[in-house]
């Protein structure tokens, strides 16, 4: 379904002559094609699944945030704005991200559901979060919150 939305959005962007959207969507589709080729090499004929596509999109957003930070430090505001525009386009294909309060609630719920014995069970809590909230949070931030709760 996500693949189809990406392809349809590319066609719409081309018709609308939206150069930024066209280039961003082509970049996404190229990365997707590359990951599909790697997956086929591992025996997965259909390519990557929806969850992996969402992870790919999230990593693309994170890369752009990192680039924005570097561009702003280097005084290249026009490039930072271009990256922000790409983030908006990519985020159209991701589920709504949990805000800080929701993230805290979800982490606390995951900890109560999993009942970890300590920091050594952090992986179990993170697996629970990834399974139940795919694409809805920054798992790096969630990891820090889980670690904080488990060490407290």
C-alpha cells in the first residue's frame, strides 16, 4: 500500500510540476528499490515489507535533521530549508509521531506489560515498542527513556 502511495504521489507531483516533491519521491523510490534488491539477495522475492519501508523513511528524516543541523552551523540556510521541505514530504508517508507526553505514557505502559527484571531486559521492552508502535516514535529517544526507567 505504501509503495503504491509513493508511486501515485510521484505521478501527481510530476503533473503538478513540483520539482522538490518529484526529486524527494524519486530519492525515496530509489532507496526503496535498492533495499528491495538487497532483500531479494537474502531470498525475499517480494522485497521489503511495510514496516521496513517505514523504518527507511524514518532514517531518511533523521538524516535530514542531521543535515539541517550541519547546514545551519555552516551558515547554509538555503540548504537547511531544502532539507526541511524534504522532511515534510517524507513525513506525509509516515504515521503520526507520538509527542513527548504520549511517548512517556507508551514507554511506561510497555515496561508494565513486559515486566523487565532490569536493564538486561531492555531489548524485550524495545521489541515490544517496535512491534506495537512501528513508525510512530523515535526509537533512539524511546531507548533512552526505557534505560532511564530501568536504572531508576
